[in-house]
C-alpha cells in the first residue's frame, strides 16, 4: 500500500496489502493465508485476500475478523514483544483458544512454523518472543505460563 494512502490503524487497499504493509519479511500469500486460517479469520476474507477491500475505518470487517487480522499483522511483522490488552476478552472462546495456540507456538519455538520464508531468511535464529496479555477471561488466563493478578500487586 502506498504510504500516502495510510491512515491511522489500517492501510486503505486490499486485505493482503494491509497485512503486508510495513513488513520486513516477504511472506508468501500462502503463508499469510495459513496464519489467518489458523487464527480463525472468516473464509470470505481468506479466500479473497488479494481482492478483499479494507478502508482505514475497518468497515466491512466483523469485530472478530478485525481483531484477528490485527494480531496477524503483528505476527507477520515478527515482533519480539506483543502486548494484548483485553482484545481476546471480546472474542468467543473458540477464537481465543485459536489465538492462544498460535501465540504459544510463537513463544515456545521463537517463530511461527507457517512463516517458512521468514524462517529461511533468518537462518533459524530467532530472538525470544514474549506475549503479555491483559484479560478478565479465565479461559485465557488458565493457559498462561505466568499469571500476575491485582491481588499480587496490592500486597
């Protein structure tokens, strides 16, 4: 996407352009599709990434798809630290579990197996990955490696 078409939050253009915007790694369309499918993004989007229109306000996306695509964009950028503040609380349990599975894969292996081109490019060396999630949802908290609650801080 052309930087002059950039507005806060999203790049205007297609979903594929939006997901690739600002990425250092040149992920293949198949890799991006596999990641989106694993996260649970709707098939009407994953089947038409190159043509699915996106505007800066996210119109035409369900809240779930907008949230999942935002997470995917961070993962495609190969961030070393992700902070997710209450975003997973608004997703259904199924979507939240999909996201947690992908995040666990990333933190455990320091990479995502779906992103083969990035893995080849960096020669298997990956920095540690950290995900910090703020949540009120017990299902998500129960899958965390380390939990810190307000009662722990206020002692």
